[in-house]
C-alpha cells in the first residue's frame, strides 16, 4: 500500500514535468528585444525637427517576471525652444499581447498616450509603430544597434499622411 502511494505521488509530480519539459533557455516574445536591454547614453543630434538638444541615459529592463520590458530615462542636460519640454518624463512598457505579438504602451508627462505594435525587422532593430484612427497623427519609434552604439529616432506623420518626418534623433553607447 505504501509503495503504491509513493508511486502514485511520484507519478503525479514527475509526469507533468515529462509531458511539459522546461527548456534550458526559455524564449518569450520579448526575446527578440534582448539587444535593447541595459543602460544607454543618449545624445541628441541636429537631424530632428524638435530643435532640442539633450543628453542623458535610458534603461531597458525586464520587469514583471519577464513579461514586460520597461524603458525609463533621465536627462542630464537639455536646452531648446519653448515648445521643447526639457522636464519631459515618460514610460514605455513593451509586452506580448494575447496573440503573442509584441505591443507597447507609452505615456508621458505632457499627457501623450500612444499604443504601438512592435516589429523586429532584423536582430538589432526594433520598430514601434503607433496604432490609431486615420484622423490622428501617427508615430514611429526606431531603435537600431550597430557596432556597440544604439541609435534612436522618433518620427511623426500628420493625420492621413504616410510620410513620417524625424522629430528627435539620438545615439550613444551602452554604459
């Protein structure tokens, strides 16, 4: 009787593990964004139309047991026209939606809220494309890693237009 109970208990705990073996290297939809992880320097350049000049850092880190990738940022120096908010704060959360596709949610201190779809056209590029009605502006946020330097670009398109124009561009190495 005792042996039967031990066999039954062992089967109850071991059989599920055999049916659903754990991978030694689990992959999640966020796996394709591993190249973003870490803290990066960011220095703007004159290519965007914002007129702002800023330097600082931003960090991409896994959160919520690996179910979200969070971006946080800090500004060290900033100057620009009155329309450029040097006190800007934002939050970007990347996650896999119910279908497993990558998506992101952005919100900032100016009241902007942007829903993005996220694609990875190659192993070192992530493209965030806004989702919304045609009567609203559309945005793209692009990150690309090349030779240890991450470049970023935030672009916008007027309502009804498919022509994106650069608003802010930056680059910097990993810290």
